[in-house]
């Protein structure tokens, strides 16, 4: 099969992915072989390429995979040949530890990530345990489904972790791929809640999109919201929005940080955290780590009901390195999709 292989850590600008011919994997016990249709591009892929995450090497990147079952391994009976399925970031966990038994396999010490710890979807074929694959609702296209498997599922988990209730105010800090899905979830699940969107100063297009999707108020992270927030989600890779969110939180409010990492060069701003002003009166900070199978199983049917229609930009196999450069520069319109 053809695959795009990352052999060593390098800069995205160095065209790091190489098109190679390698053997097509064979499904093992309870696994299915998937003929990949599309795979979404993600900023985490860039973090892997440039060494901020630690992938196995060589590795086939990609964790927003949509395809069809090509064959089934022994004891695999959840799907039939030809079924359309999705694969997300969570690829495997031990299934035996307390976290796994509690349905929190995202915290398992043996958690394996698709396209990082095991090969992913930047290839014509991939394999997955049938327990970590999900049926794609019929009214969602392959291209629309791919970003739902990452930005959508992790956004759904972040929203759940806020503990939001209908009628309570929610702040969204950063308005990229995940946040623009979360606001659609909120308008559907919590119609009486007001959504306040905070962007970088001057991000007028992001603010306009937020208003079109039902934001009650939009502004920059440097501004104060006209009403206190009961809950907030930070989607950014920098520290400053955390401070802004805490200062806008009502007493007893909760901030959920939906980010794999925060930029070290911005670390100094954390020193401005003031306990009395920012955390006193039972304000909380909670992080999001990975996703669970239940998150994907719950979210995809809801996304189909709304329905959520992510904006996408399609790239061919031969364009992958250029597409990753555009992603790094923030120049992709909507979600980047690799057409396999």
C-alpha cells in the first residue's frame, strides 16, 4: 500500500513526510482492516513531526480516519465488510486498570494514540480493534466526519467536563475547529445558555463566525465579558487565556483547559495568577486528557441530529507537506482533509 511516512523529527518546512510503498497490514484477533477514504489533518500531527509530542518512529500519522471495512480478523464480528467506520485518537488501552474499568480509559497508563503510538490514517489502509471503531451516521459525508472524530469528540468531552446546565453562561476562549463545533452543541443541548466567545485581538472573521453560530457576545481575550461566566473552555496553546477566563468566572465557576500543551515561551504570564482574585470562592481549573470510546459513541449521533457540518478543505496525497505548512501557518480554511 501507499503511505506517508514520518521517519525522523524535523521541521514541517523541511517536507518531512515521504510517500512510500509498504506491506498492507493484516488484521489480528478482533481487528478489522480499513480501506481509508479520508483522514483529517490536526495540529497534533505538527507537534509530533516537530518533536513536541513523542511518536514512535517511523510512524504513519493521522487520527481522524474514515473508511470502509475491507476484511475482518478472527473473532471480529462487530462490523461487516463494506461498513463505513471512523477511528479517533484513542486506539487502545489495557482494559484492566481502575481507569479502564471506570470508563476513563483516556487516563490508562497503557493508552495508545492513533497515528502516534501506532500507525494511523495517512495511508491507503490501516487496522483497528473493532472495540475502538465507530459507525459513521449516514447523513454525514466522509469529509465532514473526519474532523468530528477529533475536534468534535474532544470538544464534546470538554463540554461535558464543565458540568454545564441549561441557562448557565459559557465562555469559549479561542474559536478554531473544536470551539466552532462546541458552540453548535451548546445551542442544541442547552438552548437557554448564553455563549461568550473570546479570540485574539483583531480576529474579526472568527468573531463574525461565532456570531453567525449563535454567540451572545464576542470580544478579545483582553476584554471583560458583559456578564460573569459560570463555565469556560480554553482551546488555546498559550497561557494568557487561562488568566482571562478565571477573571471572568463567577464564584464557583469551572474552567476546562482543552489543550495537549501550552507554549513554554508564554510561561511567564502564569506568574500573574492571583489566588484571591482568580481562584478564591471555589473557582476550579480542570484539564482534558485524550478521549474515551464513550465520548465518540455519544457524540457522533448527536452531531448527526443537529446536524453539524464542518467546513473542510481537501488535499491530495501529493499535497501533504504543503498542506501541513498551511496548517502550521493557520491558512487552511476550515478543517484540512487528506483524500486517500
